[in-house]
C-alpha cells in the first residue's frame, strides 16, 4: 500500500526537475540585454572598381605572329597500359617578326615524353619568304594520352598534340596556320581504327603557380600560349569482339549445353566459370584497371550471374520441385534454357554503349 504514494512522489519530483531544466536551458539561450545587436544593414556596401580583376591576359595584338602547321606521317605504338602513343610528323612555322628573334627554335611538344633521342626537333629547311621566316622541322616523339576505356571496345579517342615554347612566360602570339593547319598523310593507316577529320586551334595552358615571381595586380592566373592539334579516332569494335570476348562466349555456350544435357552438368558449369574468369584475367592484363569498371566489368557480372542462375535453377528444379510437383518441374525445365538466353541477351544489349 505504501508503494503507490512513494511512486507518485518520485513522479512529481521528476516532473519538477524536468521543468527546472527546461527553464535553465531557455535562460541560457536567451540573448544578453547588455550586448548590442549586430546590425547587418549597417555594413558598408562593396564597391567594385571600374575595371574588375582579370583572370587572364588578353593576347597582345602588337606582338609578331608565329603560325604553326602540322603534317602527320605516322602514328604507332598505341599503348593502353602506359597511356601513350608515338607519332612522326613535319611541323612548319612562319614567323612574321624580326628574323633574328625567331622563337620557332624554342618550340616543344608539351605533352610529349622526353627520353633521350625519343623526342627531338630536327631542322629540315628554313627560308625567307614575303610573309616572314618559314622553318620546317621533323619530329618524332612519344605523346602522353589518358585513354577513356570505360566503353571499350566501343570507344572513341582524341589524339592531341599541344605545342608551346620552352619558356612558359615568354610573351608570344602563337597561332595556327590559316590554310589547312593539320594535314594527315594519305598513307597513314591505323589498324583497327578509323581516322576522322582533324582540327587545330590556338589555346593556352594555365599555370597554377607564380613560379616564384609575384603576379601583377591585374593578373590572377598565368597562362602559357599554346597551339593544339586534335585527331579523333574511332575503334572498329567488331574487330575486337571475337578475340577479346571469346571466353565469355564459351561460358554462355557451356551454360546452354548444361541445360540441354540431363547428366554430367557439374563439369560443364565448372568449365563455364573457368572460361569466364580466364577471359577477365586476359583482358585485365591488356587494359588498365579503369577499363574494368565500364562495359567489360558489367559484362563479366552478367556472365557470372547467368552461371549462378543456371546452377540455382537446375538445383531447385531437379532436386526439390521434381519430388513434389513433377508436372511443374517438367514445365520449368523446358522454359529454363529460353529464359536464360533471353535474360543474358537482354542484359548484354542493355549495357552496350
């Protein structure tokens, strides 16, 4: 009988403590009346100068022009693992300024790979023409190229050449030739690739550093004048499907055979797993890891899920449903092969880029 009044006393005490805590929290959160309030509207407005800060420097039109053109003669050593390719070309320049100040001898392939004699500018001919000093160079170099292989073998690539001067801070009006600045030799063929229309344009390379020199007041980012030459290429996908995905085709065929044969299915399923896994290891040895996250990785997933589907359906139908409902198990056994083929084909069509 004494437990009831005691419980009520504890309940009232708890409610009183909760009320005191809520009052204390509200007092702590209330602003102090002695503190002046911060008036946002009293802040002075921001005044912009008549000339806002510039991020880039406009090209000085008073500088003499250095025009550049390219004639590509050979492209080879397309290396997907090391992100590079090799090119041989003829590069010509036309300098419109003082012949003694011709900067064409300082040109370099910015995205080229320097390895002793691998990249070199070999002077072939120089002439004084009415438009200025014309110089012809022969270049052979390996070029860095970050391949985008998530859609392999349905991928398109752009082979880019970017030329600039050795001195990134040297002011120069670098531009491309007016008439056909990028020409591809008719005899240039890339096995497994289709060459598309090339393009050339003047560009710039942002230098995210002041290189130890304090920037001018009106200059926020230093830019190096460059010229870019782009050659789009398209992979002939059908040439790579059969040799690169033969293991996947074999795995699907072995799964179909295991569904048509009533006995000795385990060895066929094991052979399908080995075939699919071996094909993935083969492709991973020829392509970078980034390619495995795209079409090839999804295709591998579809093939292995198909193998699991065949194993699970065969186990359920032959060892579980057949003893309970033989008629239903016979019907499911008939539709198992068409359903597997339909799911696999639809999955592959769905992931094709």
